[in-house]
C-alpha cells in the first residue's frame, strides 16, 4: 500500500508531502530570509537533489550538496542515512555511465565502470534524473532528481538535509494495539510481519528473523538495522534553535 508521507521543512518546520515539498523549498520564507542574510563572502554552486526509492514514495529526502562534492560523498551519505548494512557494493548510473564504488579493471562485458571520484558538477545537470543501486544482490534501487541548482555563499558543510519523510507508524499485526518496532523478515516477504515489543517475544518465526523498524527503504532487507548517525525523525532548525 502506497502511503503519502509528509516531512518537515528544515527552515520553517512546516509539513508537506514529497511533491509539495519540492514546490515549497524554493519559496520557503524562512529559507529566503537566510539567503537574504548571505552577503559578501565566497560563492559556490549547490545542487538540490530529490532522492527516493524507484518503486515507492514513502521514503524520500531533499538535500543540498556542493557542486564540488564527489559522487563518493553522496554514496557515503546514502549509506549513512538509509542503506549501510554490511558494506555491499554500490553504483550510480548517470546517462548510461556506471560509476562504481569499487570499479574492476578486468571487465569482461562492455565498458569498464568509472570510479566515484568525480565532482558532481562534472556529471550532473539541473533537471536530470539518475539511478543508484546499493547491494547488487538484495538491491535497494534509488532515483535521484536534480531539482535545482543555485549559487550562494560557500558554507561549511558539503551536504545539508532540507527535508526528509517523517517515520511511518505501523500498528503491530498481532495485537493491533501497539506500534510495531520489529519487522519479521519471514512474514514481511509475504506482506506482513509488523510486531510490537511484546508480540515479538512470542512470534513464531523466531528472534533471528526480526529486524528493527526504521525510516529507510532498506528496512527489512538483508541485515539492515537503521542509521547510527541520523535519527529517524528529521529535526528542523527552528526546533533546535528554540531547544
Ligand atoms: Zn519551509
Ligand atoms: Zn547486507
Ligand atoms: Zn503486538
């Protein structure tokens, strides 16, 4: 079942769906105030990316990333926030060219893959959509659209999260009362398997089948246990400033 999740804007904290957030971000008043304060200083180009799984829009991210960042920086971020389970391979597919995290030189079929040591500005263009895959076995396939490009003051961070879908709460399928905190990978395969803390203890498939519920398109896949770096709920600036 496709869920239209909402997420919070980094600058004003307002909640919108994936497609509406794309319209909001360029016109957000709080963000525009920030831009207006940027005077003088060194300028640099930033790409704004919408990142989403190929087959649903339940999970999504908007990020701003420096044009001088490398593809491997983007790869690192995607692993950190959504994907890393056991160091699988990954690759970008940009205009039919493959940029691989570990390119092989002894390639047997077709063109050898390129490395990820390319600056974004040498491979990306506003308006384009490209693909990304993590783990060539139980693959998580993502799509990335370059929704904007803008020149502004050169900030410290290479990458800033502008918005992210809020975690989706799902009720436990056994008791139907509490929130699910585990997914049984055995049952998930058949389209179920959501379990609360209590029901997980007595679930028939066994403990080794359980993975934690987390805010990622890789939830329930391989041994994915969630991000160690990014909390599931994205916190807008407006809250952190006011404490
Ligand atoms: Zn906003
Ligand atoms: Zn894995
Ligand atoms: Zn339960």
